[in-house]
C-alpha cells in the first residue's frame, strides 16, 4: 500500500468573498460573510465553530449543493458558482464525495450496490483494484452483501465513506460524520478518514463539533458568525479547545476575524 | 382527539385530496346512475299519465270480458260522473300503395280534452272510417289530410279457426302530434272511432275507459259507485260475480303509480346492472384509499408513538384514523354527488335542446336515495379501507418515538391470507373448468348449468387472485423490473423502489388489474363470440348476398338485367353469375364399382371470378375445367377416381373428381364444363360481394333495385352486420362503464408515486447529492409508474383473456366449434393507455421531487 501520496491531479478547494444571505428584509440572516479560504489537496481539514456559525452553509457552497449570494468558490480550475444544475450534478458525481451525519445509504441496495452507486449513476466502469483497496482499507469484506438495515451505524458510515471515495473524487465533504456514532465507532470512522488521506491520497473537509474528532485532521479552520476566525495546524484536542475558547472571547468582543490564510 | 385528527389532516391535505378524488369519482358515478334512473321513471310516469290526458280517473274492467261501448258511455248516469269515454287500443298496419307502417290505433275520446295527442292540422275523426294519423306515420306513408289509407287488421275466423287479414280503406281527417310522449314508443298513435278500432281487431267489447267527474265531486265516493255500476252492468250481461269483482275505478295518480310499478321493473334492472359497475368503481377506489392511509399511518409513526408515550390509548389512535377516513369519505362523497348531479343536469340541458320525442324533465329530481346511497357507500368504503391501516396505527409501540425515523418497513402478506387466496383460486378455477366441461359435454351440453357453475367460479378465483396479489404481483413486477434494469441506473433504482413495498405496489397494480381484467374479458368474450358466429355464418353463407332471379332456374331471361342493377348499387364490390341445372344422374367411380350421388344438381361458376366473391376460396379448391367438385363428408366418396354425368337427354360425360368437405353445398363445375353438361342452361343466381360500410343498407338497396324484377335477395351479411352491431354496442357500453374503474386506478398510480416521493424525500436528496441528475430522477419515477401500470395491465390482459375464453367456451360451446379470438386492437389500446398513464402519473410527483434541494439530504431531522 502506498503511503503519503499527494496526487497532482486534484486541485485546491477555495472560496473568495463567499457570501450567503438567507431570507429578506428584517428576517435576513447572513450565514456567510465574505469568506476567503483555501483547502490544499491531499490534506484532512476540519471546520469547527459554534452552532449556527455557518459551517454547514460553507460546505454546501463549496460542494455546489446550494447557490452563493455573492463571491465564488472553486475546485481546482472549476468555478463552481458559475455552473448550472446538470454540470453541478456531473461535478458531484465525479469530483466530489459526500459523507453524511445520518449515513444516508439506500435501504433497498446492498452495501456493495450502495458503494458502486455513483459509478452506476454515471454509467462508469468499476475500477476493480480501487474497489478492492477501499473494501480492504475500510474492513467491509464480510459485509458487501448486507443491506443497511443489517449493518451497525459504524459499518454503515464506513460503507458511506467507500461510496464517497469510489469515484476517486478531488475532495470529500463530511458533515459531522461521527455525530450519530458512539465514541468507539466514531474513532474508527475518523481513523479511516485519516487513512484515506494518508494512504489513499484523498482530500477531506470535515465539519465537526468534537475537538477530539478535529484532532484527527491535519488542520482546523475555525469559523464564527459566518467568518473565518482562526486556523490551527497539526491540531491536538487541547489546542482545538484553546482555539474554541478564544472564539468565545472573540464573540463577546467582536473583532474583524483573521482571514484563514491559504496555507499548504 | 378531534383537534389532533384535524391538525393531522391539514398536514396531509395533498395526499387526502388525491385519495378523495378516487372516492368522489365512484360516488359521482353512483349518484348519476340513480339520478338517471329517476329521470327514466319520471319520464315513463309522465308518459303513462299523459295517456289519461285531462281525465280525472280511469275505469278498468280488466279481468272481465268487457262491455259494449254504449254500455260504458251510459255509466255517466252515476252521480258525480260527467263523462265515461271508452278506450280501445290495438296494433294495426297502415298501408298506402307500396308502403306499410305498423302502429298503434287508439279510439277517439268522447271529448277532445280527453285526447292525449294534439291535432296539428285537419280535424278529429267524426264518422266511421275516418282516422287522424300521427304526423310521423303520415310522412312515412306520404299520406295527407283528406287522402285515404288502408288499415290492415286481423280478424279471427271462427269457422276456419285462423286469423285472416282484413283491409279497410279510411279517410285521413287530421294529423297528430304527441307532445307529452303518451305513445312515444310508436311515434304517436292513430286515432279512429271506437267501433272502427274494435272492428279492426275483430272485437266488440271494451275493458277500459277514461272518466271525468262533475266539478266538486269527491272521487272517494264517486269512483266506488262508478265501479259498482260497471259491475252491475257486467253481471247483467252474464259475467260472474267473481270476475266482476275485479273492476276498479282509480284516480289518475293511482293509475299512473300502478302502471309504473309494472313498467319500472325493467328500468330498475338496467339501473341495478349499472350500479354494479358503480360498486366496482368504489371497490377500486377503496384500494386506492387503503394505500393512502397505510402511508399516512406509516409516516406518522413518530407522532403516533409520541402520543402513545404521553398516554393516548390504542383505541384513541384507531378512532383518530377512522375519524379521518370518515371525514374524508363524507367530504369526497358529497363532492362526488354534487359532480354527478351537475353532470346529469348538464346532460339534461344538452338533451333538452334536441328533439328526442320524449318530454324530458327540465331539472333533475334529487330524492333522498340519490344523496344517501352514494354517501353511505362512499363513507363505508373509505372507512373500511382505512381499517387495516388503523389497526396498524395501534400497533405502533411507544418506543418507536425514540428510534430514528427510518422509512417504514412494510410486511408482505400473512400465511392465512396466502391460504385463503390459494383456496379461493383453486376452488374457483375448478368450478370454472367444471362449468366449461358441462357446457361442452359431448352428447348433452348444458350451457345454463355451465354458467351457473362458471360465473361464481370465475368470480371466486378472481377474488382469490386479488386477495393473493400481494404474493404474486411483486414477483411479476420483479421479473419485469429485472428486464428493465438492464437499461440503466434509473431503471435499476425504479425497480428496486417498486419492490420495497410489495403491499403497496400490489394494491396499486391490483386496482388497475381489476378494471383491465374486466375490460379485456369483455372484449375477448365479444371477439370470440363474433369470430365463432362469423365462422358459422361463413360456413352457412359462403357469400355476402345471394340474388336469385325469379326463384326458378328458368327465370334466367332477366339475370343480366338483375346483375346490371345490382352491380350499380353503391357498396357492391363484385357479382358473379352461377348457372345451376339438374342432370339425370351422377355416378362416382369407386374401386368397388359406380355409386350414384343423392343430389343431381350441378352448378357452374367461373373459378377465377368466384374467388372475388367467396369469403373462403377454399370452398372451391381444386375446381378446374373437366373436374366435378363433390361436396361430401362421406368417407366412401373420398376414394372416387372419376364421375360419369348423365345428361337430361341420356348422353354421358366423364369427369375427374375432387371431393371436398364443407364446400358450397352443391356439386360444382367450371362455367366451361357447365356448357358441356347443359349447353342451354343460363345463369339464374348471382353471388354478390360487398365492400360497404353499412351492409344492412346496401342489402336493402339491392332488394329495392331488383324487387320489380321478381328476384329474391338473401343477405347473410346483413344478419352478420346486425349481430356485430349488437355486440359492439353492448361492448362499448360495458367497456365505457368499466373505464371509470380504470380511471380511478390510474389516479391510484399517481397517488402511490406522490406518496413514494414524499416518503423518499431524503433518499432522493442523497441521490441528487451523490450525482443523480434531475433527468435521471424524473426517469426513475417515470419508470416506476410505468412498471406499476404495466404490471397491472399485462396481468389484467392475461387474466381477461383466460376469463374471456372460459366464458366463450361455456356460452358458445354448445353452438359448435368456438373460435378463441384475441382482441389485439383492444389489448394494444389498453397497453398504450397504461404506458401513457403510467408515464403521466409520474409527471406531478417528479416535478415535486426534482424541486427538492440536495441540501436536505444533509439536514438531520
Ligand atoms: N435554509 C435556511 N434558511 C434560513 N436560514 C438558514 C438556513 N440554513 C441555515 N440558516 C441560518 O444560517 C446560519 C448558519 O447555518 P449553518 O447551518 O451553516 O450553521 P452550522 O454552523 O452548520 O450550525 P450547526 O453546528 O448547528 O450545524 C444559521 O444562523 C442558520 O439559522
Ligand atoms: Mg451544521
């Protein structure tokens, strides 16, 4: 198995002046406020911040699931904010993977069918070797013929990770992937995510509330009130907690957030 | 609980509305049928009452021999009675020149105000041998006022012991109109003097009279007195007391009510048959409702469990679901009744502008039954349909509130259901098979017993198949789905989705299957009947029309003229002359020596021309010059090696022989050979082939053309056309009625798809997030709709064929060989409709589905 490969093909995920405003008039909420941020390929980044700070919104815009009010987001050379629905669908199918908090596997399909679904939708051939690698790395060999209802939460999430990786996407977005798991399964899933970055050369951006989960990442981006509020490299649970504490003080005395510099 | 029920209903309004439409269509159908029945009844009541015109009462001497007209008239001596006007009716024919029309003749009343019809010109008949004619009859006869017509009646000749035709020439004094529809079934009635009408039917006594009372007279005292007076007259004339007791004097209303009671038996039968179709539509609607509630309950599992957690009893939950069904049933039924009523009223308005000869009421008459029957039926069906889902609601464990809400898993059927289904199907199938066997039992076919066995057998096995549909329909759907799955990811998703909930898929397909099976059965049965009778007509009548000149082989002089005239009639495609003659003797040469043939008639025809007129050219297979085509089924004749024909003058001619079974019924030779057999014989018969749209009319035209020439026309084609027309009309009516059930079932498909979309909102969003395009999502749903519709239709067609053929075998078996026809056109139509409907059914749900943003997949509920 190869180690620490940074594939040259994948591009940087980046946002420039990315803004999202929900609603109109008095009920208007600025979920993202001119966010500039870069995520380097081959890295595992965690996004953290208080509830309602705009983490999920940022992820949706970066992944082209929702449209921005202004600003741009891109994956490599592709300007996501400029694409139409079909192009976005194509992009999600081939260049982006998703891992959801509630797994979102299709109940009528087996684990194997669920994993291969993105290829199936695109009518693409299965890379047998890659599939075998994923199954082995994620420890799913025994479970391929089972349906989601017959799998534990942790196993379901591993299937979901395999599904996200099967197309060798440029980037995998994970929104609270351990939110519905107990701490042991959660730790398992997180180490799989880390292995897919270290060993399989993938890029992962994960939203989480849990400082322990964030510590699995190479880097933590802190977000507060729709703005980038901090950046921690090689985080440990302690440094993440300290960063979050700092945010709380920031919140009480609003200061222009330090833009999260595009670091590689 | 009420508040909760209504709050939940408000949340599910969309689903409830589409389920409500199904019920509303059913109840609209029932309400419209009842309203139409009322209109039929009131129309006939009016028409019966109209025969009494302005009379106050009716005197009925039925059951007695009757009294002479004068005796009846003099009954006006009874206190309070103004006029007693004898009433006589008889069926007669009216002739003028060549034309003859059958009609009803009624006696003229004592006063014009007692006449049911109105005079449009001329005067009422005032003397013997004067009549007033209905305008329509006069027109057909070409009769005018002051002209004469002949009345053709029949009198019974005691001496000879048989009826004899009598002809009386009468003068037309006036023309009549029948605005109140008193004699609507006859285009009005001819009016003549009482004595004349009596004479035409050879009688002299009257058993019926119209009565008017003095102003202020009380019918309750006057009428019994009148009846007594009539009885006294009868007894005086020699009638027994017992017979005389049957005399009755009824008020106009009593009389009309009584007559209607007799007449409406038929009306009611028609209405009950139509109502049976309405019941069927409601059953199908019930399936749609049951589906809807199943999903509603499944989706509310969390709410229901939460309610259980906070202390709601099972009974309360069940009551809540049933209450919801009751409210839905009531609202939908009322809507349906309103729609039905508006529909019939609109129809009345349209028909009112046409002249149908029947005075239709202006407005519908809404009786309690019109509202109550569909309302109760609709509510009962809805509540019954919700019963199983309501029980499901009570099974929700309070714990379910604490578990994450996953898509509800739905069980297949129970063992008991499987057993019931198998028993019903097997027993019903056996009865059906037994019915066919009895109806076709070689020596003594008993089709009536076959039907007695077969109809309940067929119904039972069909119920069995429907009860068991949850087991076998998903299997069929899986098979078809597997085939479709090869076409791509959308189809794979669709077929996997279809199989997720076998019960719902089965119920949706079954709703469609019921309608389609019945439609296919009817059309298969009709097609088989048509084919069977056609085959038989073909073998009995080889040609469309046969024209025989002068009825003898000698009237040949004018066949060419006849042929010319016939060929000129529009709709005639070809005519071929046939020459027939009787020879002295025909002997077949057999290995054991010559054998004479029973019939010595030989007919000659040109074989090439013959093929243009014969329906089945095989009937002259092997006919060529020098060959005698022998039509025989006797084994003995098959070995014939030749034939010797002895001509009338005693000379003989050797011919080759070809024996054929089921030929033209006579020995055939070619026209050329005929010349050798009988050089002087000329053609006397014409074979005619038609290519007319209206063969009945064409045959009539031919008849008119050649009548004067003394030719005789027989047209099997006319019989066939009439027969086909009857079958086609019946079929169209039945299929039209069944179509309602099919429409409801198709609504069910849309309903099921919308429910699936709602249920799978998160799944669809996930799929969108991982790369399912909008187009793919749309086609997934379209294929799902298609699959459900196709399965129901295909299975319906197959079952319909089986039942249709079984029916044909039972009913037609005793007539001879049954032709099992496949109504391809109707089957193709059913498939096309179901494919289109399946695809269309997905349009609205798909629109909703693609609108959902993938972001929702990420939302945690
Ligand atoms: N569809 C929406 N309509 C209106 N406001 C929204 C919508 N989605 C999010 N918001 C608002 O935007 C802001 C950011 O929401 P977002 O979901 O991105 O927060 P988050 O950081 O993911 O929070 P959490 O940690 O609770 O998931 C919040 O104030 C939220 O109320
Ligand atoms: Mg969030």
